[in-house]
């Protein structure tokens, strides 16, 4: 997963639904740790800004 930072408003919603705590919220950006991510797609589905994309 990757986050399109230009779309993300840093609401933090995605981090709350990640079962493996792979999403970290910083003051000015949100990052996904793809080493931890299990591709459950919870974050992709819940993001109100549609800022999370599947990384090919
Ligand atoms: S849910 Fe979407 S808009 Fe909110 S912090 Fe996560 S990526 Fe950004
Ligand atoms: S796809 Fe699932 S495991 Fe990966 S970052 Fe999103 S919520 Fe977390």
C-alpha cells in the first residue's frame, strides 16, 4: 500500500483500522510500513480521501 500524500489530510482513520499497526501518523505525513503490511485493504477501504493506493 502507498499513500498519496497530496490527497491525505492526515485524519488518522486508516491507522485505527490496521490490524498490524503498519500505519504511522506524523505531524505532516502518514506512512505505511510495507514490511509489516499484510494487504488486508482495511485502510484502502476506509480512507475518506481515497488517498491509499495498492502498490504494484
Ligand atoms: S485515512 Fe486517508 S486521509 Fe486519513 S490519514 Fe489515512 S491516508 Fe490520510
Ligand atoms: S492494507 Fe491492512 S495491513 Fe496494510 S497498512 Fe492497510 S490496514 Fe494495515
